[in-house]
C-alpha cells in the first residue's frame, strides 16, 4: 500500500476508535492501530486491510479499556 494510503487508513481508523474509546489516550490508539496495520501490511490481499486493522485494534482497546472501567 502506498504511504499516503497507509497514513489515511491509520488516521481514519484511529479517529473512529478514539471516538469509541474516549478513555484511551490518542497516542495509545494510534500505536495500536499502527501495530495492527504493520502486522497485515505484508499480505497479498489488500482490500480488507482497513477493516481487519479496525477489528484487531478495536479488540485490543476493548480488552484494555473495558478492564480499566471494571476496576474503578
């Protein structure tokens, strides 16, 4: 994927998940999304990368920030 497309995907998914998890610091959201993107970036089928990145990052953020909410 081109760098601009990569940047756009990371930005869009980060914006979506930052709104969904307002307790998560923005740098954490961006880091998680970027890690998910990097994991999938080497794949041959690129069509679903944004969806898969969102799904993987959402699962990680949900585990982290739902647990924090339950502890308080």
